[in-house]
C-alpha cells in the first residue's frame, strides 16, 4: 500500500489594492477572512472598458450562424484592442460555442438571453478538457476559456442551454461506458492527453457549460444559468476566481453547481443554487492524472449562498487525488424543503490518494436531510467498482474537519464516518451541531481518531 501525500502551500495575505496591467484592464482584489487566514482573489474591472455590441458585428435574432460569428468577431476585435466588453443586448440570441480570450468581458444586458445550441457538431473541434477528473480532448464547453487572463462573464442576462440532444445522452449506454473505460486505462498508463480523443459516434461525453481552463483573474457575476449538459461552472487548473450573485437552475444528470477542480484562491458568494447534483463539489483530479498535474484545490471560500436543491450542500471529491486544503463554507441558507443527502460529504476510495485537510463549515440551518449532517466515506466507487481494475492502491489522508453552529430539523445521523483501518480519519471537531430529531443513531463512526463532538 502507498499513501500519497500532496504538499500544500498556504496563501499569504495580500493587502487590498487596485493595479493596472499593461493591457489597461484594472485589477481589483477581494479579500475574505477564514479560520485558516485571509483568502485574496484578483479580478478584472471592465467598468470603464470599451463596449463591443454584437449587433455591430452582424448578430441577428433567430440566426445562430450570424450571431455565433458576430460574437467571435467582437471578441477578436476587443482582444486586438487590448480588451473590452463584448455586449449581448436585450433579446434572445441563438449561438454555438463561445471561446473567450484574455482581457474580455462577456456582458449580458438585462433581458438578454444567450441560447446555446444542443447540436454536438457546434462544439467541435474537440478541445483540451476533462471528464470527471481525467484529462482528454472532448466537445468544447459551451463557454470555454483556455490559458486566458483577466476574463469576466457579467450582467443581468441569462445563459441558457437547449437540452434535447444532451438529455438523450444522460443514460450511460454500452458505447459511452466503453469510452470511459478506455479513457481510464489511457490515463492510468500515462497516454499523452493529445491522444485521448473522446469524440466518437458513441462516447457521448457531455461538455461542461462554463469551463475556465488553466486561466486566472476571473469574474463571474450577476448572470442566471439555466440548464446544462454536464457540470455547470468548472474552474479547472485556474486561480483567482470570483463567483458572485449568480443563479443556477439545472436539474439534469451530473448538474453540479460549481466544481472548483485543482483551482486556487476562489470566493463564491451570494449565489443561488438549484440543481440536480451537488451545489458545490470541490475536486482535484483523479488518480494518475492528478498525481501527474500535482495541483491541489485550496483556499476556497463559499459564503452567503442559498441552496434550493442538490445532492450535497458541499461535496469534497471523489476526484481529490491532487489534494484539497483550506475550504470554508459559512452562512449558507438551505431553503425549507430542499432535497439534500448531506450538508458536508467527503468521498474517496482506494485509488485516489491525496490529502484532505482544513475543511470548515459553520452557520448553516437546514430542514430534513435524507442522510445526515456530516458524511465521510472512503469506499465510494459508484459504477467504477467492477468496470475497471485498481492499478495502484493509494489511500487518502483525511484530517482536520471542523463543523460549528449547524442545525437541521430531521436527519438520519449527525456524523457517519467510514475511515480506512490503515489510515484512519483524524481530528474531526463538531461544536454546536444539532438536529431536532434523529432517525437512526447520532454518531456512526469507524476508524476515526480524535473525534470531538460537543
């Protein structure tokens, strides 16, 4: 057995400032205090930037081809001029994929709707992306930023996905599963990512709605996001991300709200999540791919958000092989009647490795929860248990988990921790974590050291 440890560096406090880059796009800093120190995020400020209206570039209502070309041309022009706002005016605009460039703000005016095609051909050629923690070339996310700096999606408009085709891909037929197995074997054997081409007649790997890939200084503010083929908001190998005042409504398969993966320095605040999977799912890649990339998810703050529905309020994993550290969720409102399995669920298995530490949650009120307040499960493999073999057994270190001032009306348990005998879960502290009624046992723990429940 090998226990893989990932080194984690703490961020330092950066004094609030506003500086200008050579592009002329000012940079602001946002700082949030946490139990592990201040988290500071740098974001671009496009408030004084030039505006590029897509109607000036030939966008036409009900003409997807003309609007897609206009958005692309406006982005190219703004980028060539050093940056600016590409403006979507009021009305419904059909479009295909949107690829951002550095120093670009995609801005939706109030009443604007960008309606994204559900024709998979509109998301080709394939781009460098990932599927549940494994890198590959797949259909482009609907909005995609690759190696960009100083980018934003803002406004009071709506980003909406047409779903007929994607919905038909929700089932996992044999062709889809065979492609996933092939990807798993390629990643385990370190096949170059460029050779992991996952677009074929039957793979049907749905794209993310928004993916910020290897990018930095990112602002997502104000917009409503409706429907999604896959994960909704996916910061991937990115840093300095602010997500604020965003509303997500997506009840399809795998519709997590936000999946920060191998990303750092993120503040998510004042958002509303109503989706068919986890509200917030912090991830850091899967198995050999994550060990190769060696980039933990860390310094992530979620505060003042409202959750209407989801599988978990916050999930950690199961793709966590790169390590996850310094996560803080505070003062989030769970709407009465919300369908949740857990408030905090940490999940991993014998293939993952990595270290999970410094996980904090406080000031949460909830109604009935299907499972419990805290769940930690070290044997979560889902459909993968019998699909593919374990190439390398590497257990996950889980330690330093702190919950305080949390109350639910009705739960099956307060805490259910299933640790590994070889690597017990360590140092879990619950202060003022209560429920009005408990359907099973309050505490159902095994293989845990230093569990403190007050």
